């Protein structure tokens, strides 16, 4: 089993985002381009090429939607977009943003790893509205039923934050990418819970983890059909059956 994690570099070469104070003295785009490459290197070292795929995507020339279309075509299990924060010189700390419910667990895993590595103030996981009046909302609404998060590991406008992030950059890359991959791999490693049997007389297969998502054409499944669990999203399971993939409510599986 493999986990495919897409790293999206925030902003573009022409519009590179906030500029951090010394010792970083770079915009978000340049600093995170380098961080993203560190992430692909450490992921390969820590997990090996057979177990994970980590690919870097850019918004240059194609915009947010174009970048996430590439992410989805690649078949990513999740996306992590890289930024850093900027506000007044005294604002500080780490936060991770998410929009969809299924993204919250991944956001929490990456936030915990970030705080443990940098040791900066834990500002928690939050939605873009709560964090900054909607910044990041569009990026975080592109992945449909797959988790999507946006990282703001420090304030580039804060001297202490910037110094710490620069000092621990490689450790930050390793901690964030391994937290994300471990989160994605966790259900795959639990072999005894992989196979489930449908107990309802007819079970709808949906395009996402909730009744608001569309029913997929290859369903419904009849009682006794066997499905393979790919990933849990709370009470909803993302499963495979005869080459099809989709979401079912776990109350109708045994
Ligand atoms: Zn940004």
C-alpha cells in the first residue's frame, strides 16, 4: 500500500507572498519551494520509494485551480499547501488551516508535529475564517473528499519565529511530511480490519463521507458483498470493491 501526498507551494514567483525578516529574508514562495524539496528528500529516506509518493506542485501560470487539478490527476490521497504567516512584529506561533471535516485529522497531526519541532506558540488548527478572514479558503476547497490542509508554521514578521524556523528548517520539513504520511498510512497497516461485509439489504456508495455527497453509479451494494477498507473518515469508510472506490456508512458494515 502506498500513500500519495501532494505538496503545493503557496503563491507564485511573480506574486511570492509575504517577505520574512532576517535571517530568512525571503518571500513565502522561495522559502517554501526549498522546504518542499527537503520534504521530498526526507520522505524518500524515511519511508522508501515503494511506500510513499511525494510530489511538489506549483501555482505558477495555472493558478490555484490549475495546480489542484494537477494534484488530483496525479491521484493524491491528500494535499498540503505551504505558507508562513505575517502580521505585526509581535504576532507569533504555528497554525494549520483546513476547511472540510475530513481534513481536520490531518491538520491536527501536522500541527502537532510542527509545534513539537519548532517549539513556538501553538495557535491550533482552524478554518480560514477563524484564522484570517478567509485566506486559503479557495486552496482548501479543491480536493473534494480527500484531506487538504494549509500550513503556517511561523510568523515571518516575527524575529524570534523567523530565526527558529530558519535554524530548524530541515527538521520542520521532515516532521511535517512524516506526520502527514503516517496519518495517511495508518489505516492501511491494520490488516485484520481490512475486509468488511455489507449488512444492509442495499447500501449506497457515495462520492464523499456524508449523505450530501452524490451516489456513485457502481453502487448500491447488496447484503453480503465484501469491501476493502482504504481509509476511515470518522463513521464513513472509503472502500474498494471490484475496482470501484467510494464512501459507505460504517453502520452497515460488519
Ligand atoms: Zn501565504
